[in-house]
């Protein structure tokens, strides 16, 4: 099954489900989710929010397993911490 990647209307590349599974399977996404970025920088904050929105749109019964960190018994995508400015 191919999934569209959101780009301009002229050019819409497709990525496979297997590619998405590969990108999500190594727990690196969870490391990025919990990384202590400098959210005082509004550009970083904006990119981080877009990143989280994109990830949450990819959640489905097959991909949810990649967002659970079994080692830490944690689900970083729904963890909430206040932003310190």
C-alpha cells in the first residue's frame, strides 16, 4: 500500500507502508519526541509541533506499536511536560 506524502499539487511522491515502518521501528522517533529541545526558540518550537502533528496523523493500529517504548514502559507521544521559557 502506498501512502501520499504531502507536497505541492504538482508533485506528490509516494512512500510505502514498509518505508514508514522502517523509519519508525528503531525507537529513534521516541528519542526525538523526548529530546530536550530549546523551546524558547520559536522556530524550533514550530517545527517540533509540526513534527508531532505529522506523527499523530500516522497513528493507526499497525504503527502505534512503534510509539511505545517497551524498555521504559512509556508512550512518549502522549507524554506532556510544561514548556519552560
